[in-house]
C-alpha cells in the first residue's frame, strides 16, 4: 500500500535572504503541507521572522523561489499578489493592531479592502470573528490600548481570520503570555486548525507550543533548515538542536505532548 503524497500548499526552494553584507538564509528549502501545523524555530537572529515576512511578501529574497497555493509570489503582478494574499491570514507579534481603530474596526479592515460587502454585513462578520477567537462581544468597541496582551493577540487573530484564509501565519503567538494564557492560545489555534481546516505556519520559541500543536518542526540552524518531529529532532547530533530539544524543558514538553 502506497502512502498518499501530501498536498503541498507552500513550497520554498533555494531561498537566499541578505541585508547588505549580512546573509540570513542560504539556500533554504521547505514544503508546508495542507492541514498541518508547522512550527519554525531557531536561535535568536537565525531569520525565523524574516522567513515569515518573505512568505508574506514584506521581504524580497536575493534568490530562490516561494510558491504559495501554486503561485510563484515573485512572478505575480501586484493585483494577483494582493488577491493571493487575501487567501492567507497573518498574526504578527502583539497583534499589530491599528491603535486609532476599535477592535471591531481592526477586524473589518481586510473586509473593507478585499470585499464588496455592505457595512452592516462587514460589522456582522467582524462580530463573528471576534467571538470565534474567544473575545467577549464588548471587545469590539474597545481600543487596543484597553486590552491585555493576550486579548490583543486574539484580536489580531480575529483580523487574520476575517477573510476565511486557507493558510494562517503566526509570528511568536505566545510571546509575552503567562503559561496559562499561552496554553489557552495553543488550544485555540489547535481548535481553529481542526474546525476551519487551516494550514498553520508558526514561528515560535515556545517548546510547549511545539509539543502541543505542531505536526512537524523546521529548525533554522546555520542559515540552513532541518525538518522533523519533536521526537526525531531530540536525536539530532547537532549541539544546538540537541540542547534545545533534548534539555529538561524539551523532555518535559515531549512527556506532556505525548
């Protein structure tokens, strides 16, 4: 019996990223499969967030190719690139909300930009997305400065989900949260992934998140990439990877995740 070939929704080949004379990525290859949660980890300065921004289109690689949902993003016209970007949602650190807009207005921004829905329907969809991420209804009327850090992340997540994306990209989603809040956010992401059929690309340093919800893990190490499961990565001979995944926190996370 043959094993089915995974449906690849994101394909990165030969990615080279540099800023001036500083080389960040040196020939990175990566496939992301439909319906999985892929965690991306690495040492500080290894280029985790830069990789996400390259996928989103905020950073232009020096070389290589990035395909998202079958489209080479570097070869698209501006109109087609914008249309493609509407098929994935992005949550940056701390939500990246517009401080002058209420939560409801923040969530409505993608709907205003990418749809022809009436104002009343946009308001209704925003309310649904806010409820979907576990925020109370009155959060729609509050400004980001009136929210806790965890609530801002959920508000940012609601905006990322506004257009019913196929792919969700998360940049350090549990950073700054206490252990209870981080665990609750992990559970939310897992529930949304299963309920909405999302593919999740998650940059994180949180080993508990990796154990709780990730199907595979990609490690940026020395400008290259190594992909595996938490269990297989604990057996790697590389010292940084071994220390990161095989230390006390890694062993504890593996026991908890199991």
